[in-house]
């Protein structure tokens, strides 16, 4: 079992998971868009037995096979057994067992079908799987924070190239999230409004970093983007948690996400990226301080010493400029309709 | 001129520096240990005219040529002109001009002489150059925070392979540093002691993460290491700022740094890494809350979506295990004496 340790200088948590050193890496042996199903790929149909038993299975068209599978991460950083009891290891050091959940969402049976090539309906199934697992795991009283993310490409940390995302349900919210909450709470106390709702409104008003707007969602490149082409997708109504998104809105979100990723691909060419689905900590879902949102981070630059050492990022393109490029591509229909 | 923008959700700063997109990248065209001086390398002797005029020049042996040069970064993220006056861009967005200093320390005239191959005396000259620039820049009233770092290898963000480090003097401390200060201040208020001094003492006492100890310095792999083989070098006496290190201690530090890097190289083979020289913010140098230290971060793992999205790192090796490997290598004399 892994351990979760607290950094005494930042109070941030680190997961020490030696078993993950053994996970297979095939991504770097394959071209960016891998050609075809692979007998050695644990996520391809026919190889289901090489992964742990499934947690969720959405049936394929006509009920045959599967469209999306969710399985425990075979080399999971956290394990769903035990209790996250803190141990004091001397006056400064604190740790607990690595209790939690680490799951893999296999997004499609097709080895080469990246999200921007999917239909809207296929992306919707992925989002439904995210939400189903999110709702199931927040019922676990040990779970305090759920994060869903995708590593696409080697520079983004993929170890397997078959399209998949991951879910981590942790027994403690990240200190970074606690800090964001402090900022948002102070804003609410000052103004009586949700900082993130105000932010979405301000980006819609400013227009120059806006990428796409529907009746329900806003896509923009944030004012203080950390990397070129950083892109956020946020809801227009106040919803702190992804668990709260309606089935109808998942349909609209699927279309917005697919178009956004495809358009970024049209502008940047094949590129590595991460996306992260942020939600409020489980116990704060009812508060008015936060908004779930998807943060897309293209990995065009390397994170270097300044970023790692200080937290200050240097971005080489203003979001106003990159957003204008993405808007132009969208207008040309580069990312589909 | 670049701009420094504040993220309204984290209050962290981001430098928007479009001119840096134009900087040359030669590192990825060369093998990890580049073979020989290069006519196209702006940091090799003979090519001094291709870089901006020098800020510091330490003469070579016998006074001929130079041993270490410091020059402004030709594609600097910050510029030493103007005043860092904040501009409110609406109720949520805040920025200032990119005022500050961004310098390059060319560590040696030899294109292929990485720090672990240098003599102790050569490393000492590099540290003297760091300190001389640190002292010169903290006299600039606009400078609130100085960070010195090294990107070694492409995975660590190097754009040029000739051995060099960088210095950034910013008009505002990183929010991350402010947060670390909060933690350290609370510890001081609770205990009357410096958190970092206590940490060094606790690591010396725990022994199992300790790598090297001299009369003046401690090298250890921290309890909550973010990446495998993360290694800190810290002083035993209370010194918040690198500006306060005595000339005598720079000699000892050079030896410790060179041995540590060489031993990590012996254990890991050729590998990319960052190191960061942390100091207290300029105005807090007199306080008892902080300790300058060097943090070495081997880039063996890719920083992926979980790390970027939550701040929680997953490390695949416990620091007790990696420290033991490094201690064994040191005992064998793998990193020199």
C-alpha cells in the first residue's frame, strides 16, 4: 500500500507509491496517433482479462460489446481499503495510508480514436462514465476530493496510448485546493458572490479571451494563463461539483469539449496536453464558492526550474492572441460543428 | 516588455513574455553530454559579441580569458526598466509591467564541462558569481525576490546545452513563497524556532533520508519528496538568504554541491534535472523564519495532469530507499571525494 505524506513546509500532500514504478510504458514506442488495435494493449477489446475486473461498463451501439469501461488502475496510487488515519512521525512529519481510489476510464474500444475524432454521442458516454463514478465515489465517507484528468501524449505523462482518462479519489483535499478555497471564500465574504461565476462573467464581458459560448457553457483562455493555449470550459449556472451537472447539460458539454479539443488540434497540430476536471471538495458541494470546470493545458513548453521552484510560470503567448487564433479556426469550422 | 499578471483564483503571478518564443533551441539537437565547443554556441569563448554586454566576469586561471560570465538573458522574461506599478484591469484582473532582472550565469568557457565534472574551485567560482549578482540585485529597491535555478537537459527545460544557470529577480515574491512563509511563521509563533532549522535537525536525527553531512551543511532527501531522488542541501547555521553565506562556507558548499550532483549522476546515469536555490524574500532576510537551501529535482518522471491540476505529486520511490542508494554510492567514492 502507498503512503500519503505531508510536506511540512507547504502542508501539501505527496503520494509515495513505489508499485507505480512497475507500470508498463508503451506510449513512447508508438506514433502520436497510434494506427490500430494492438494485441498487447490492455485497453483493447479482447484483452479485458489483463486488467482488474471492471467497475462500470457502458454498452456499445445496439448493446454489443462496450463503449466505455471503468477499471481500477492496476498500478494505482491509492487503494480502497483501510482508513486514512494520520500518523505523527515525530514533531514535523505526518503520513497516512494511501487509502482512496485510482481508476482508469477507457474512453473507447478503438485504440486510435482520440476524443477529438469521436462523435458527440461518444464523448457524452465518457462524461456519463465520469459522472457515474464521481457520484459512486463521493458516497464513500473516506473520500474528500475527486479529480478526473487526462494525460494525452508522452510530454503530458501518458504511459499507455489507448485513449483513457483517470480518476483519483483522495482522503484529503489538496492544499492547493484549500488555498483556492480561501481566496474564493474571501471573495464571497467581500462581495456575496461566487468568485468563479464572477470570473466567467468577466471573461464573457472582456470578450478578447473568449473562445466559445453556448446557452450553458463558456470556453475561454484565462487572463493569467500559465501556458500558451490554456483553455477553460465552465458552466454558466452555479454548479460547484461535476456531480450536479444535468443529463441534458452533459449532452451540450460533450459537444463543447469535443469541438474545443478538435479546434485546438486544428490550430496546434498534433500536440500533447492534459485536461483536468476540477470540482469542489466533496463536503463543499453545497457552498456558493466554487464552480466545476475543465482546464485544458497544452504541453508545448517544458516545465522548468523557475516554475517548479517558485510556482511562477512564464508563458510565451498572451491569451488574447491565442484565443483569437482559436476563434478564427472555430469560425472556419476547423473543429467541426 | 513582458507583463506580470495575477491569477484571480490562486493569487499566483504569471509572466507573459511573448519575446521568449523567439529564443533559440539547440539543446534538443545535441547529445546529453555535448562533445565540444561549438561555433554556433553563444556561450562559448569567441562568441561573446552574440550576447548582451556582460554584468560580471570572473577571470580564468592566471587572469587569462574568463572562468564565469554573467549576462542579461537575451530573451529575458523581465526587463530592468520602469516601475512595477499595479494596474487594475476591471474588478478581478491585475497586472504590472514585467520589471525585474533575468540573467544567465555561464558557468564555464567549456561547452561540455557540466558541474559534476568541474573541480571544486570551478564550482566555487559559479557560487561566487551567484552571490555577487544576488547582492547586487537586492540593492535594487524594486526587487522583492531573487531565485537562481538551473535547467539541465531537455526534459528539465534547457534551450541551450552549454552549462549555465539563470537568475530571476522579481518585483513581487511568488504566492507559493508567501504561503511557505505563512507555514513557517505559524511554526515560529508556536515554537519560537525556525521551521527549516527544525527540519534540518529532524532529518539529521532521522538519519534514513540523510545523504551527506559536513560541519556546515546537510544533504538529505526530504520526507515528502515530490519526485524520486529529490535532494536538498541546507546550511546548519541559521541563514535565511544566500547573500549571508560566508566566503569560507562557499568553498565548502561548492564541494558538497559538486559531490552531490556527481553522485546522483553515478546512481542515475546521465539524467536531466533542475536545481533551485531558494532564499527568503529580500525584505525578510533578517527574520528567523527561513533558511536558504538548494533543491535538486531529477526529471525522471513526467509532470502529468494530477500534479498540474491538484499540486499533489506521486513519487514512485520512497526517499529512504533513494537516499540509501546515494549513500552507498558516496561510500564507494562514486561522486569523487
